[in-house]
C-alpha cells in the first residue's frame, strides 16, 4: 500500500500523514538526541523525500509500543536495506 510520511522522529521511526506511528523493521538507528541521531534522521528523510514522502509500505508486525513495523520502499528500492548498508544496524539504546 502507498502512504505518505508526515515526519521522522529519528532515523528509524516516524508518523504517516494519517497519524499512524511506524518503525522500520530490522533497522537500528540512533535516537535524535544521541550521537549521530540528527544525521540518521536526515538520511532517512532524504531517502523518502526523493518521492515527496510517498512510499510503498508493507506492515510486518507491531513493536512493544504498538507502532507498525514496516518494510518501506520507493522508486529507488528498499529504504530499509539502504539504511542497513549505510550502517544503521545495531546503534541506539
């Protein structure tokens, strides 16, 4: 399904325009207040911004906070995989 991203909270989570919170599956980026957090957030926003925030979303589950765990892609391919290749594997808390 196609959805539009409203804003990114950090490098691996945010909100869609319909108010639904999401978290990228298998991606671990630093929180915004942690070292590298601002850069991770800009990187994720840049990847989704190339298609004006409209992305293809596949919901794969829910996390402990009730957010949708998603696999996200756009015309450039999987955003999850591209973030993993750029180092968002095991960072954060």
